[in-house]
């Protein structure tokens, strides 16, 4: 007797609706042919009734990975004020759902909790994750998970708008994780920005957390103003700061792999500092980005083609996490790139616009990103004895 690994057609279906009643109707229609999903990725506008959606899925015995967001998409396109659900009939032995609050701000401890569950459940765990509360440092969630497993472990996902939720629990300050046995389900994907770098490298010479105080020894606001031409004199918002926008993200250089993107989100005129979408480290070198063009979209779609040709020839389903900053900066092209990924694979797809993304860049390690699109193709594997 020998073990031969063959690919099994795990079935996936994506459904979409503008109301909870519409979702209930299309859910039942999707199951009319005998399809029995075990897992649902639910991406929903925060003003819709997620508890009702959870109740109808739970009644069918379906495990929920739920995220609230400002925009969703599937193979039918991008939409707002809607619900998108990706249904999979994945073998329940191959996955485990975890949710952990971090009301005390200990995002890294919550990440370690998730990582330890994964290590205990599977010899080679992979993680699809989301965190609620955009003020929570996504890199600490990721760091906590990787501390418990290893640097090469697969961690993919995107930060939620307001809430993450599963069947019987939701959290405004917490991490949600689908832990998958990667010896049973193949995950192949990439985090891609496509933004072109421009200008000479600059050095962050003073910073704290996500705030850059000085660049090459000069006030950060002065350097950003000089490069971008943005006046940076908008009136202060309710949080006491003004906002820069996401057109000119900085690209922080890494020892290997592509740069990590950090959008410039806010500025503080009192001390001349700039806040990034993620923590930065003193001494890091970076370059600014040019405004996006059609080549940004092409690079994202090319990443899907390359992985399909070289790593995984077929998939059962796709998940896509695209930064809300891409929607703002790319406009209609944001729809073109998510639909372009789906067209490469031709499989059911669902995704949402996120507040920060998790994933590996080409030839790089897992990172927490901004203004990036992180996508993953899933394929269930069946071991057959003969």
C-alpha cells in the first residue's frame, strides 16, 4: 500500500445580497442541489444585521468567519452596503476557528493565543486572520502568531472596519483567525502593491510607533510637503489631526523581498510629525511612491498568473483583501484588479476593503502592509491509499 496525494474538488459558492432576507433566500437556493457548506466567509456592511446572518448560518451548522467592512466584492463586482459570503464544504477536520479579544490593548498576546491554538491543532498550521479596531497594531497581531509557530508560516488576511465575529461571539477589539491544516489544504497567494518607487532613499531618523517625527534629520512634514506638493494645511478632524491621503505611500526597504508599504494617514502640525498605517523603525530606509496608474493593476493580476503557472495550477476558491486606500486612489481600477485575479483562476471569490493587510511579498516574509492587495487561492488535498 502506498499513499498517493490527489487533488479533491472542494466546492465553493459565493453569494451576495443587499438585505438579510435576500441572503437567506440565496443561501437556501445555493444548497438546493445538495451542497452542504461547512465554512462561510461573511463580509458585511456594518449597518446590516450581522447577528441575523450569523443565526441563519449557525442553524445550518456552518462555521463563520465574519468581518464588517465599508465595501465588498465577489465575481459579480465591487459593491457597498451589501453582504458577500463565500461558502466552502471544506472537511471540518481540516480547520479550526478562533476569536480572541484584546480590550487591554495586548494585540501581541492575542496573536500568541491564536498561534498557540494553531500549533496545538496542526503540525503545519496556516492562518487567515482579521482584526477589529484599526488603532490596533496589525504587525503585533502577526508577530504574536509567528512567535508561536515560525517565520515561514502562512498568515494572510485584512483588518476589519468595526467588528469581527463568528457563530456566537463578536469583538470590536479582537482578532479572528481561521486556522487551516496546510498539509490538507494548499494556500497560495501574495501581497502586492504595484506602486512604483521614485526618488532617492531616505532614512527615518526619529519615530515612535506609527509616527515619523524626522526624516534625514528634518521634520517629517517638511520632507513630505516638499516631495508631494501637498500643502498639509487641512483643518483638524475630530481626532485632533488632519489627514494626508493614500496617494503617496512610502516603501520601506526590507533585507529580502519587495518593500513594505506604509500609507501616510495623518499629520500633527504641532510637532511636524506624520502618522503611517503601521509601525516604523528608526533607521529604516524608504522611498516615496508615484501616484498609481494602470501598471499597478497589471502587476497585481500578473502575480496571480505567475503563482498559477509556477505553484498551484488550479484552485477551489479565492479570498482577496484589498486596502481601502486602493479604492480611494485607484477608483474604478480597484474593481478591475480584484476581478482580474478572479478571472485568472475562474473560481468563486469573495473579499473586502480592509484597513491593513497581512501576507507575504514575492520572495519575502509575512508582513503587515498598507495600500496593498493580499490574495490567496485555496485547494483542498485528499490523501488516497491504493
